[in-house]
């Protein structure tokens, strides 16, 4: 299950897309990841594309926005080394 869900226009087409943040361990050895689903414009979403976080890195929930005022959306997270 996602830890956070963001609706934001990822591809600058004026239609909100979906970013889901999975900050938990999964079967690939990564400590979570995120997915991006691009909206079709008709209320449906394209299949999600998944990205794993690096192994051994713990990340805080993702923050999404235009942080530097350039009109482009970026995602940011804080990372720390996992200790087992």
C-alpha cells in the first residue's frame, strides 16, 4: 500500500497524474519505491511505472512540488543509511 499519494501534472499536459510513494520493503531487496501513472485525460490512468529506491537506503515520504519556481514539478525525499 502506498505511504503517500500525490496528484500532480508530471508531463506538463495540464492533466493531473498520480505519484504513489511506497516506503516499505519489497521482494527486490529495495526499501520501497514509487510509481507514476499518467492520466489519459478521459478519467483513466495508464499502467503505473515502478521505480525502486536504492538498497540499504531509508527514505522519508516524498514531497512533490515546484520547489525552485521553474514551473516544473520535482519530487524530494530525505535519505539515511539503513542499519540492520
